C-alpha cells in the first residue's frame, strides 16, 4: 500500500536518511530497525497499520502514525 508522500528519516543513524514510501516498508522499519522497543505512539502505529491493511484506516492515517512514532523515538525527519 503506497503512500502519496514518502517519509524521509534518519533511521540508520544521524544523517543517514532513508525514505519510507509504503505501509509495508514502514511495518518492516518498525519491526526491524526501530530504536525503541516500547512506546505509546509505536503501539498506536502498529494498530493503525493493521487497520489500514484491513481497509479500516486510510494509508494517510498509517503514514501520520508512522511519523508520530518516529518523533516519539527521537528519529530525525526531513520534510
């Protein structure tokens, strides 16, 4: 499920930016690369991702939840 606008963030370390442009890429990032194990926004993002995959939430809602989880984790985001 592609997003209208990707999210470019320093997921691999400071200044090492990567663009996440789909729900699948974001899911893998949260599971494999995320610096936090726990977090309210992380938990919320995972629930919204699941709902989006079932068609109950929009891809944009999932994108915004991903951004909120990144902010919570202290990951730098490029606009």
